[in-house]
C-alpha cells in the first residue's frame, strides 16, 4: 500500500477518524480490507459508495468483487443499471467481463430509452474485444436483447448486425415468440424504459407516443389542470388499460394541453385524451 494511504490508516487506528481526499478513498479501503480493520473498512466503503458515479462504478464493481464487499457491489451494480447509457460510453465498459455484462443486459430494470440502445452497447463491447468471445458467450448476451420492443424501422436493418449474423437463430426465436405472443423476458418491457417526457409544444398529429405506466401519476395529471391549460382532460378508469402502451396522436387540444390518442381497441371502447405531461417519446 502507498505511504499516503497507510498514513491515514494509522491516523484512524489511533484517533478513530481521518479525513481523506477522494483519490485516496479506494486505496485506504483496500488497506483496511487487507489489514482487517473492520471499523475503517465500513467507513471507507460507505464513503466510496457516496461518491460513486457512472464513470467509476465499473471499476468499483471489480474492486468490490475482489474484496467481497457486498454493499459496494450492490451500489455499483445499481448505478450501472440506472445509468446504463452513460456507463456504456465510459472508457471501462469495453473491459467489462462478459458475465457481468450478461447480468446487466438481462436485468428488467436496465435504464435505456429504447432497446436499440441495448443492442448498440452490446455491439460496441463486442467490437472492442481483442479476440472474439466464445460463441456460447455472445449468443447468451444477444439473447438478452428484447427485439420485439424495437421500432419497426430499426428491425429492418437487424440482419446487418455482426452479432445477429453470428447467431441468426436468436433473432428467429425472438420473432417466433412475438408471433405466438409467448410471455418471455425478451418481449417484456424493461421497468425504466420510459423514453423522454414530451412538452405540449412537441405534440403533433400522427406522432407515436407512449403513455407512462405510473397510474397514480397519470390519473393525477388527467384530473388536474396543467400549467398553461384552462381545463383538465379528465380520467376514466378504462384509461388504465392504456398505460405503458404506444399510440398515435389523432388530435391536439390546446385548452387542456393534451393529445387525443387512438386508443380504441378490444380492451378500450373509446379514444382518450392524455395530458402531454403523461406522454413519452417512442
């Protein structure tokens, strides 16, 4: 361990406290682990968790696994999942072990605006590998991509993907699951796949939008008059069947700053207005 790190360890042993610069947090935590100084280890681990960011979480995850630091592992994984798009562009993403990437891609809570983002991140990781991973590894990773959730225009170019070319049966299986309406993780929406919130000025007839899934929030937005509006668009219990689904805007209403969506279906008897604050980009 470095002399600077050991100096702070000694300070803590004698005084039960020490003040650390950020660049020494992890070295001191490592020293505490090696010296089995439980009290310092707990304090340093809590400090590292507090200062985790998308750019540091993958390194911290490696470190936490090496020293069996369960709270730090959980915190690093939580940030990697919640800020996946930013994490996937970090300098350490390409060096992530395949098993860890597999863990992220298979998580329902992975925060991506669309499934195209997931595939792009996987392809970026694959291209960065010095030697191609074993076929079984890349097949397992690709199987986590939720192809049925992709937009139609994105699906048209899937055959050009090097990974899809390597494992065409993964794509065939995904299409079969969608066609037969099978309930599998591949056609289940990710919990944080929320898109970008829309403003009233962005609403256009013919635009595809998705209704937010949080019923309490959407109902509240429908029942209350939005800023700049003169009336609320109102809530009908049947509208709960629209939550999380994608629709086309057929009319834009200025008085309630809302959009009339083409929601009529076997489950919904009418088309409904939803305020812009409850709509997301697709």
